[in-house]
C-alpha cells in the first residue's frame, strides 16, 4: 500500500494525452494556451485562464451554469472541448461590462433581483445575451421556454424573465 | 435621510455576482494547486477487503492516492467529529477512517493529481474489493422497525376516543420521498497549508462550525485554522454540517504540504445529506359545527444506521388549529443511507404538507370552504405550550391572500372549473415556522471619515445577509449605505451561528443595533467632551446618529458631526463589539405564518400539471428589504412547486443506490415550470419577538406550498394524490 510520497517510486505506465497549443480570443483578448485534448472549454476558462466567473454546476450540460458565448452563440462550455474551439471568439461573464459600465442585462439582473446565491447568474446572463441575439423570444412564455436550460435552484425565475424583458426593451 | 430598513435596496453584492467577480469555494486558483477526485463505494453496506490504487498511481501526473490505510492521522473519538448540528445520538461519519462501508457513494479514496482531469481518470483505475453485507434502503419495508424519538410533543386529552366519536372524520397516510438540495454550486473545499497554518475556502453555511470541526478532527489549535466562505452558491441546509470534502482536502493538504482542492461531482452530492423520506398519518375528527375535536399526527422518517437525525414533523397543528384532544408521534427508521439532514423548513415542509392536505380533505368531508374551516379552527395560542403569540397575523394572511387570488370566485365542486382542454383547480393551505434568535456578536469599526466596517462570521447563502447588514448598519450609524463595508464568511470574525433556521436576520441585525448603540455612546462621550458641547448632559438614548451627525432626539438643532467629535477626541477610529440579547422569556410563542393559494391547470387527456398562479401571503414581522424578502419567499414557492410536482430521489433498493443522481433526472423546477407568483407581506408590528421586530423568512416561503398545489390538483381532477411528487401518471386516470 502506498504511503504519501510512495507514488514517486512507481514506474509510470499510463500516460495522459499530450497537451496541444491552442489560440482563443477571450473577451477580446487573444490567448495562447496549452491544454490536453480532454480539457473542456469550461475547465480551460476556470483553471487555465482563471476566469472563474463561468460556473461548474454539473459538468453534464444539465444545469446551464457554464453557459458562455462562442462566436455569438450560447453554448454549455462543459460539453465543449477547448481544442475544438481553436480560433473561436469567446465571451464570458467577465467580458460583458465595458470600462466599468455594466451590460444592460447585468444591470437588469440587479434591478430585478434576478438571483440570490449568484452561482447560476453568469450562465443566466450569458444565456440571455445569446437569447436576445437569436431574436426568437418575444413573449414572457417564449423567454421562459428558451431559458429553461439554465436552472436556478434559488427560484429567481420570474425575476429573471422580468430582467430579460427589461434588457430586451432597451436593446 | 430616508431609512434603509424597509426599503427595496438592491443587493450590495449584486455587482460582484453579475460580473463573475464573486469567488466561491472551488475558485481559488492558488499556485501549486493539487486537484483531488473522490472514489466512492458502489455498495451500500459491507467492508473493504482490498483497495488497490496502483492503476491510479501509474498515471502520469498523479501525486498520491489516500485511503483509510495510508491517510494521515485523524481523531479517533466521536466527540471530535460532532459539529454544532450533529445529532445528539449516534456516531458521526468519518471520511476515510476505516474499512467499513455505511452507504453507497461513501468516499473510499482520494486521488491527488496535478490537474483535475488526470485525477478524475486515475480515480476510475482504483480497484476496490468488498465483502458485502445485507442492506435496507426502503422505508416502506422497514416501517415496522420504527422507533419513537426522545422528545415527542405532549398529548392532550384522548385523541383516539374523540376521533372514534367524531361526527366527521378524516384519516389518511401521506408520503414525501427522499429529496436532495441540489444547490447549483458543487460542494468544494480549497485547503491551503502554510507551515502549520491552515486556510480553507469551504462551501458552508457556517464557517465557525467548520473551523471548530476541523480543529477537532485534526487536533489543531483554533488560531491555526481559518475557514472562509465569502460566497456560497446555495445551501438550503446542505451546508449546515461540514461535508466530507473539507476533511479530504485538509487531509491531503497536510499529507502533501501543498494546497489542495476537492470538488465533488453532481452525482457524488447524492451521497451527502437529504430530506428524509417520510410517511405521515393524519387522523382528524370534527364536530358537526366544523370545529376540530381530535387531531392525531404521526410521522415515520428515515435516518442512517449510525446517527439519529430527527426534526419533529408533528405538532405544527398545535400552532394552527384548536383541538381539545391531540396526539403526536414522530418515529425514525434506520436505513443504510447517509444521515438525513436539514433541508429548507425541515419538519415543516413535510409535516405541514400532510396536515394541510388532511385539513383540505376534512373540509371536503364537512362540505365547508377550506379557508372557512381554518378560520373556524383558528388558534390564538400555541396549544402545546399553552401560551399566546408575540404576534400572529394569520387571519390577515388568509384575508389578503384570498382577496389577491380571487378565492371568492371558486366553485367548490371538483372538476367544476375548466379552461379549454384544461381542468382548473384552486387549492389553499396554511404555513407556519419558528421566529428564532441565536446569540451573535457584531463588530463595528467606525472611522473618522464616516465609513464603517460591520463584521460577523455569518454566511450569505444567497439570502441577502450582506445587504440587510449594510442597511441596518447604515440606519443605526446614520451613514450612507455606500459607506458601509460588510465583512462575513470568515471564521476569524466575531462569533455568529450557522446560517439556518431563518434566524440570521433577527440575530445579526439586533446585534448590529446593540453594537451601533455602543458606538453611539462612544461618540457621545467625545461630543460631550468638546468645549461648549450642544449635547452636554445627554444620555446615549437621548441622541441618534443621523446624516453623519450625533443629534439630540429632542432638539435636532443640537448636533455634532461624527468627524468633529472624533477629531476633538483625537480618535481616528471607534471599535466596538457587542452581542444581541436572546430572550429567555418563554411566556409567548414566536412564529411566522402564511396562507398560500394555488391555481393548477391539468390537461384532461395528458394529465400534464402546470402551476399557473400562486399567492403567498406571509406574516413575518418587520420586513427589512421588500426586494430580497420577496425573492426569498418566491424561491420558497418555487421549491414548493418542485416538492409537489417534480422532486424525488429514486432508489434501486436491490442495490441500495440512487438511480437519478443527476440534475436532469432528479427534476427541479425550470423556468418554464414557474409562472405567476405573488408575494404579500402582511403588516405585523411585533416589539416583543425582538427589539427590531424581525422574524426571518428563509423557511416560511416553502411551508404549505406543496399542500396548496396538491389540494388544487384534487380540486381540478377530483383525484386525491397523497404520495409526492404528483406526477402525471398518478393523475391521468382521474375519471
């Protein structure tokens, strides 16, 4: 049985996949990083680029907390390998405010108290930005339906809908 | 200056949360961070015969694998593992302690690697051989082995006799399945070991609870352990007790002398605490005039084999309805599962669900309107203790809630209201919870430039603690809210209880008021010391702090600015630490109340149920912030919708394992499930409950909601479903 430190004596039999250099544009900044092929975009953002605003809630595309915008479209970054996004333009929650001025959705989420614990909030806001860009949702019912990939366990849904409506009206 | 207390102040931590700046426990990327991944048991009961980490150790990047056989030393006595909310009876679970398997999903090994993906793949290569033992995970098959808890509610009269001779009777069993909290944030801890000093970022509802627990488990001195939790991505009770990942992270950090992060997967979180599956039996007997004569409430809930977790489900009827004869019994059944734990309104979410469905059924039997029945049986006293309430505006909740809902337009007959292909149902229920206060200390540091830091070791689990602390401090110190800096979520701050039980608002805010009064006293002394002081002769309660000044309450023209008072006394800061006064007075009951009205629409062909409208009218004393208070209660209603229609942890009892350990197959409400929710706060001034009249809101929002929805489903369909959740298969044969 190994004791702490005993691992050093073991001959390595299993090698992990070789890391690959990739380039991403994240929040307008060109980034070069080296990641293993099995690293998700979510983990690349959080662990490699220290952009922890993007949240991990399930790692299975079930909760939406990891939603980011890739080339303008909202995706679950936990279901996307970073190496698949070579050259892509990525916007995370950290990239929405400009020069200290909040994005209209960020302000609307504060105005309508559209969150409590805040852990789903980055994903909700990025998802809402994607939703508005899609131009599909017009009514509250359509917003509810098309925002249902983003779970909020605190139950702020009615306020999330109000916040998105406010931002839609102003955009 | 307008008062912040009572105003809809936006969250002071709002900006940090909408920009992604707020850091949660698993987000501290310190240099040299080691990633831990847990290997869990695949059997619910037995022993580990052999555990072979060699496959994992062969993976490039793996540093070590910790198991019960090679872990660093941990305490060997139960007391060391008993945290603030540990059960009185039993032996707390000790992660990686020995070879005994107590539940499926129990951590058996921790794989440590240079990155998370490597740790995860290596964890799949750890081989475990077990000696299985027979297990039980089904409450229904074990109910004959139920045993009563030590402190039941006292009986009154002879409930059985009164029930037997009652003019109208209702008797039925209700069932609530196991539920999991599923906070959005995964449980995570980051442990940083620095030459004997330990700093831990932990997902917890109580930093000081975890700090004391770690000191016990690792035999460390209190000043060598600091636990931080500046933000918490949802708790709902799951973070009241220290969870096992914090022990594993600290074990590894001590073993490796490196910083370690352990983040659980969503699936692994189904081996933490849960709301226990509970069978509830109600027997209500009424006189022909529609008043209660007999009330029996029995509950059988699940606990683990190794701890007796009990939250009395019965007895809530004592607070709501007069009945000369009453009997209560709360029992437990031990199963091979993790110890159940507090989950939003523990004991009440479940017990009041059953009670309020039973009252609805009694109303049907009596051919009485459900609101009318509740008014007929209304109790102005807590009958268990036979004492009056500090305040109880529940009648007003019924009145305002019914008016806002339009209850008077309800047709009593089930299946009598329709809209197209939908059957429409209207149901209601009452809610009740406790208005508690716990001992809390707050520190205020006021600087001469009119800024103040307000600190206590509370947590803000999304409830809005940061914001209400800033509001109360700003008012009490007479400063703009932007000048208040709130510090919490750090075990080195002044003593504060766990964030739970709806007691934080009352406890912390009354402590702020006391500390602010002490600061005011210090300022007054400085002001009186000034030459020709306009405040000469004034006492601390003769003055107030308003707009940066110390002002006479009798004559507002007599005032001294904080800046000049401090300048004259050459004080650049005033630091005070005071506690709240927790009332020992047992002469009055302290409770919050609510009335919930729900509308459901049930597709007649498909059985699909939608909750289209909910009105929740709450009487909870002083509302500090209508914005965050509304969110609290609205969130509780969403939880009630989930409890009524969606949530159920499903076991395969043959293997003793959870089948739906993920957030897609364990259904929680999503945006499309939630429609119109109206929250009403009924005016309820209460100077007796505590000086600021605060009762707390964390739990009351969920209590009674599932019952109101279940009653509405009955009203829509004529079908009474007593086993939660009410899924379409249970209602589809409603003809």
